[in-house]
C-alpha cells in the first residue's frame, strides 16, 4: 500500500489498470462453508472464487474454540482485501456479524485512502448471524518474537487466559522446522504461565493465488481470531511497528479495530 494520508477516509479516484477491465458482474464469491472434526480438532473451510481462479481456504482449531458452523465472519474479512485489489464485488453465502458488516465500509475507505488503485466494492451476504454470548477466553497472538513476548507479559494487554500460535504462518518453514518450533513455543508459554492454543491454516499457501500478504496481514489475523471466537472473546494483536514509522499497511492501528465484531 502507498503511504497516503491515513486520515483521508473519503473515497479516492480509482485507476482501473491493476487487474484489467473492471466490468459489472465480476464477483469474489465465498461459498461451500464446511466444518468437520479432525482428531479432537475442528477444521473449518470455505471456497473462495474469483475471475480466473479459486481456492479452498482452511483453518484448524482445537475443539470448543470454533464459532458456530453458520458464522462466516472470518471468511468475509479475509476475502474483502482480495475483492478490493481484484476490482471485484464480494458475495458471502453465509451469515456474518452485523457489526463487522457495517465496518466493511470504513475498512474499504481506509484501503482506498492509502492506495488509489483499490476499487471499493459492494458486499452482499446471506444474512446476519444472531448475536451470541461473548466467550470468556482472552487470547494473545504469540510467535515468540519481541512484540508478541511483550504483549503476552505486559499488563497493558489486560488479563489473558491463552496464547495463540499459528504453526503455518511462515511459508518458508517446512514440516520438520514447524515440528521443531512447537516445543520451543510450549516452553516459552510455560515460562509466561499460559496455555497455548495451536492453530493451522493454509492462508499463506503459495497455491492460494491471493494478494500480497502485507496488504491483507490484518485481515489474515482477524480471520484467525474470528475462527477462535467460540472460545476466545478477545484476541490481542501485538504491534509490529511504532507510531513513528507506521505507514500504510495491511495491519495498522487505524485499520485493525474495524476487524472486530459483537463477539
């Protein structure tokens, strides 16, 4: 994203040259939501389709942490940047958070203010998910990096009940490296005194044909957080930059709060 004035939330003129002709009828579609049990865990997935490609996006979480089967909020958020950068509208064949749906307008305004090649899109969903009780768990994303170690131990993060580790978020790591990483994560969590929720997703699979991950970093984090909303009512996102150097980015203090929901 280009470092344009982050306060310029008004719609910007759009150049239609990034993905070719932006004709009516071009739609990113999220459909075929599925949920299945896998060895004490739950795998949720949905098919993402766009002009010229498709991909089944999956995420696996411990049983009890998954949201209701009909809740497609996580998939809405991760598909929105794809639609914006491909110049297509967005259709989600599932129910989503009413609050999150309203906030997609502000999310789009921020993206468009930062990058004039973004085309703001129409968002259509199958319905609004019923409001439910907020889960009691309080999580913090945890990679063992400096930022996540600080957030996991700082009183500024509020009381935490769990750490959240995604073992597939680094695409350069092979299965052997990921297996070696997990014991180190567990030891670090034991020193902090919190249990670790281990999740896996193919979000960064090279075959996904999605946009540059730096442009959807915050949406990807939100996808993981909402996929745990059955057990975690709040997820702390560690900062990856200071205010002095914070420029346009897919994860930003201006943008990330709008990825939330009622639960």
